[in-house]
């Protein structure tokens, strides 16, 4: 007697790992977090027992933004081509 009810394994694809792009945060993203905390605080979104943690986090974000502020680009020096002060 043959065993016709044998389990036949289904072919499987090689396990493909999905490519996950790394998360990047910018200074603008951190600044938005600071703004979110400010707005939520103004609207009374935090309970009294949460205020200490919110305040500490807000202070840390603010200090980090100060320390990691991108250097502001200085405006290029104007070069005048109208030759002021020259006599012809």
C-alpha cells in the first residue's frame, strides 16, 4: 500500500530582508519637537505630575539646539563695480 497522503513541502522563496532606510533627524525636526511641547503646554495638555518630566525634556532639547545650532551663513561681502571714488 502506498502512502498517497504524504505532505509535500511548498517551495519557499529565499527569505528576503526588506530594506529599511535609516531614520534621520534634522535640527529642524528637533526644533519642531520643542514647538510641540510649547504648544501643548500652552493648551494645558499636561497633568501636574507630568510637568517636571516635560520641563526637563524641554530644557534638554533647548540646550541641545543651542549647542548644535548650524552656523549662520554670513552674507557675502558686496563688491561694487561702479568704481566709487575713482576719477577718470
